[in-house]
């Protein structure tokens, strides 16, 4: 789910405690922090209490300007889960999951996740998984980009990189709150680049959340990816 706020929520250790919370507020600029574009939690609660900050919005520059050739996009190692946790922590806006969660997710979902690496440092990540009952669908749980890396389209390139390596995936899913325009633009742009269909419908209402303060999460489905790739 993608809000203007945090998107993936993970509480306690273990996959059953990952929380997906996508915030719907405007991205905040935290000193030394990062810009999160949530995607990994397209649906809050798909994996239990994991928090998904699908909603940490990417800045407009992250999506549209200069790329640079010194970035490497690849699956994360388990050890890089620590850097992913730090990027999420430093964002200042995401609901921070436990470091344990990022380490385990990096290990178990490496094939469906990507990190961006610059000069040996992890500067961004996208966490995703293929839905067990529909393996042709990739759910993006959380996307985060270090604040120092704005203007390089890293969020968009992370999405492109993971989908390019998964030919079996024909549909990408995520959830976004209605007020998170930045994340909406990120995924709409992805659909356009890939010549794919992009539909939006209800998934989680405010009534689904046991704790107050969560806006409704809309399901974004980007389908027929292969036809435009």
C-alpha cells in the first residue's frame, strides 16, 4: 500500500509481524534521510503485520531526472538487509520495521527484490514478492531511496530492474492511498513505459485497520507487462 506516509509495517520479529502501512502525507525531508516510494506493500497486511511503506513517496526528481552510469541494480544479499533497514529508518517518515524483518526479507525474497548500489553502498531498495496463490503477480511492498541520490530516477529504475528479471511476472501490484500523488505518478509512469494496462480499485478500507489513522488503500494493478516490454 502506498500512502503519503509509511507503507509497510512490520511489528515484532517474523513475517507474521510485517506491517504494511503506506502513508498519505507529503514526503518529509529528514537530514540524512531517504525518500521512500512505497511499493512493497501494495496491500496492507498481505503478509500479516508487516508494515509496508508503499507510500513513502518518491520525489518528482527521483522519477524524472538524470540517471548516471555508476549505479548497480541487483538482488540484495541477506547482509544488505541492514542497509535497507537504515535507509528506512533515516527516512523519518516510514513506519520502521525491525532490522530482523529486513534481513529475513532480503534473504527469502532476494529474487523478487532489488537494491541500488553506488560506490559499494546500498542507496535504495525495492522489496517485493510473488503472491503464492498467483505467482504471475508481483506485489511491491516497499521502495526506499536515500535522500542523497535524488534526481537519478532510482525508484523507477528499481521497478524496471526487478520486472526485467522476472519474465514469468505479467502483473505488478501495489497499494496507494488516494492522497499520495507522488507514488501514483511513479506507478502510472511505470505502466506507460511498459505499455501495460493500469487499473485502480478498492482493497482496504479504513475499517479494515484495527488502529486509527490509516486511510483507505487502493489497489493498483499494472497488467499485461510482457506485451509492452
